[in-house]
C-alpha cells in the first residue's frame, strides 16, 4: 500500500502538532516543568516586567527593559498562572509554537498533500528548537506566528492564489504584534508587507488587501492606544522603547559598516550559516518569466537575516528567521517525492532521529535540567526565601545576569536592571537609585569592583549573601540569610516553591 494515499483529516493534523509541540517544548524549553527556574536570562527580566504590570506598575515609567509592552503582558499572564515558576510562560510558548506550525502547515499545503505537509511541519520543529538558538522563549520567538503568516500569504500569491481582505487583516495584526514585542522585527516584517502588496497588485486584489491590512492595524492598535492613554505616558513609551533602544545600538557609520562586514563573515564561520540554508534554497522556485515576484521569498528571508544579525552575539536574534525554513523543507520534500529518493516513511524516521538529537543537545548543554540542577538551584531558592522576609521586596540588579524574579519581588526603579548597550543616563539613574536606598536588595552581577562594592555599602546596604557569582546586599539589618535545603528532581518537576519548602506559607 502506498503510505501517502492514506487519508488524514485536518483535526488529526492539529492534534498531532499540538502533541509534538508540547513534547518538544517540555524537553527543550528551560521554562518547562523539567527544568529548574534558575537558568533564565531574558525570561527572568521579562517575567519581572510582566509581574510589575500585573501589580499595577506603569510600563516605561516605573520599569523598563527596551522591549514592547505586549511581551510583558504575555509574561504577566504567565505570572498569574504561577508566581514562582515559568510554567505559565511555558504553556503560552506551546500555544505560540503550535500556531506557528499550523500556519506553516497551510503554507506547505500549497505544494504538498496533507501527509507530506504534516511531515514538513514536523521537520520545521527541528530548526525552531535547535539548542544553539533556542533554550528559553524570547521576544523573537513570540513573533514567529506573524512571520509565518506573512510567508504564507506571500507564497499564496506565488501559487497564483487570490490574496483577500482576511489575509491583509491578519498581516496588519501581525505587524502591530511585532511592533509591540520588539520593534526591530516590525521593520523586518515590512519586507513581507510590501512583497505581499506587490503580489496583490499583480493579482488585481490590491484594494482588498490594503483595506484589510489597515483595518487590522487599526483594530490591533486600539488596546494599546487605550492603555497608554490611561497611563498617560506616551512620552515615556517614545523615549524608552524607541529613542533609548535605538541609541543603545547606534554607532558611527564607519563602525557600523565594519560590524556588518564582520557579522556577515561570521555567517559562514558559525552555526548561523544554517539560516542561509533555510532561505537560499527557495531560489529554486525562481523562474525567468516572473523573475522579480519569484525572487521575493528569498529576498525577504535575506532582509530578515541582514537586520537580525546586528549585535547578535548570543545567536538568538536571528532565530526570528526560523519560519522561513518551511520553504526549504518543502523544496526538499518535493525533490524527494518527485525523484523517488526515499519513501516518506523513511523520511519520517529521519525526522524522529533529528528531533531526538535536538532533545539530547538541549539536555546535554544545560545545567538546569531537573536531575542536574543540584546545589545551584538550592542556593537560588534559599536567597529567594530570605528575600521574602520583606513584603514585596524592591530590587535593583547591577549587571546582566540572572535576577531574583520569583515570588513577590518588584523593580525598585525604572532602570532596575543594567541593560545591554546602556546609555550613560540609564547608568547614572540606576546608581542614583542605589545611592538613595530605593531598593530593599541590590544584586551586583557586575565586575564586583571594589569601587562598586564601596558605593553600595556607602548607601547603607550590607553584604547579605551570594549566588551565581552575584553579591546580594540588603538594606535592612533585620534580614537574615537562610541555609539552603535540597530540592529534589521531583520538587523541580512539581514546581514546589520556596514558600512551601521552607514553610513560609503563613507569610503570604
């Protein structure tokens, strides 16, 4: 029997993708139940900002971190799910990836049958969760559904399918979502917006597309307009999210050219080269008759790469390009099927093997997996428990490392954490807040210089404890350190929090 001829229903596809998404997220995402909540970087910062929002603090006025308010709202929902772990964010990440895969499946269906399309999307999970670019969920990853939708609509035009008003509406919504998550990705999205507009113009549906697109923008902007009008902090939004963020990455033209040259050279000497493999094979769809239109998908992918490699020293900025990989996967599967290279059942085994390799790497290269966390997590929870002796403790984090963000702690000031690419004004504001004793705790993850220690001590703080190389200073003399107790793997999996472990429930 020819395996490709067996029927498969749409809801089967959705259920399979949901199951695979949860399994891969559980094993590869350090925000999941299987990992201790002490290894996060960006998630720790976003979680703190989301928690601050849910506790009535005003974005960009009471706290900031150069990201969009939608991202903090997402993490705020995760905080409402569980104050003491990232599992709420984990489930939202599962929903986010599931939506991305469902959209990618619709893209694959433009060329492949249902079974081959499902296999293509399962293959897509591999580059999306590859450990060099994905450990915890970041702002780039929450933009995946918008990028995937833009790709889908563009490829509909490539396949001579009509682009209608609905496509424009959701593309407008996706553009605004990216704008309110990380505005640089909204700039990347413009390549898809204009490319889809070109395809709509060629297909005679430009008016429908534009009407839907601007309706989508207006409808999705309204909640943010209402929120910032109520907060009355439009000027803070503009200054912190756009002006300061841009100034933190702006350098002179000569240095910019030099940096871009080195970053593009790095594309061929690092694992970021994979992202060229995700986009360039799409050029096989190019044809002379429609030379410009058929080149647009690859050009859009290269535009995303060109903007995302800027300052991508950690290798995750470029992960926003991930949804483009579905096009290369489709090209490969079409070749396999047309040339009878392999039966789809053997390709399925290859996909399973590749996912197993990704899972192995995710566990191998992390030290927060439930059976590996050990004393580091015990110390993290002991410091968290000790800090809970203050009701809703206010904190300042000096440097760029993991912050104590679980439980009830809140930002002490707008620049509560030292941002990458900080401006001098940001730094002086943070130091001024320390000098004024605005925080209950100061955590120094900086160079631990004698000058910084002296400054913190002179502001009335005293050395309190240490974890992950960061020195914790307390303002009150009454705060006492708590000796660590061991958290077992089962404690981590069940997300037993420090209040339960240390018997602090009565302090709630």
